[in-house]
C-alpha cells in the first residue's frame, strides 16, 4: 500500500512539473514580445510604468501597452509588428472602454460580451468588442478610439 501511495505522489509531482514547464514554454514568446514592445516604447515615448500588455491580432499584429508617462499621465502605445512604428496617445484623448461598450449597446442587443480590448487597424486605434448574439453566434464590433464612431462589424460567425 505504501508503494502505491508513494507512486501516486511521485506521479502527481511529475505531472505538476510537466505542466509548469509546458506553461512556461507557452508563455515565453509572449514575454519576449512584451519585453521588445516595452523597450521600443521606452525609447520613443516617455513610458515610465506599464500596467497592461496584450497583442491584438487584426489585419496585422499589434502590441498594445497601457501605462503611465513620466508626468504620471495614463497613455496607450500601439506598436504594429511589421513597421515597428510607435503610435501613442493619452488615454483621456480617447473614449473609455465603458463608452465603447455603450456604443455597442445603443445599436445591438448582445447576449454576452466576451472581451473588450484595444487594437489598431490601418493605423487607426480602436476598441474591439467581441460578443455573442441571442442566437449564440460570434460577433465583432469595432469602435474608433478617438471619436467613438463605429468602424466595422463582423457578424454571425
């Protein structure tokens, strides 16, 4: 009986170790992309603190950083993967996440909003809202970051 318990404990420890190794390996490209984006943003913009990082996959891949500049102002930095051109703006110069969602709610009746994130397409900063409709179909709604105007919709996927 002791051998079975020892074997089970050893098996569980090995499984946890393998899981941690696989997870760390999967996160490595994301961590490298974040390091490169932060480094480039700090060169081009007075970025002093990074609060959030994600990668937007639209017509092209864009790294998006949210943080503060040296004056303590909230800023957003977009870095397209191909051009590496750093585009940034103060958060107060655009609409909030809540305002973007309200724009969707004014026009549509989503069953569930899955995610809302910043992105960029054709050098236009935007909010991407991913939601499910009443018939459980996938939909995307894109709102201009600065003006709050609707840019495009992808519906009923």
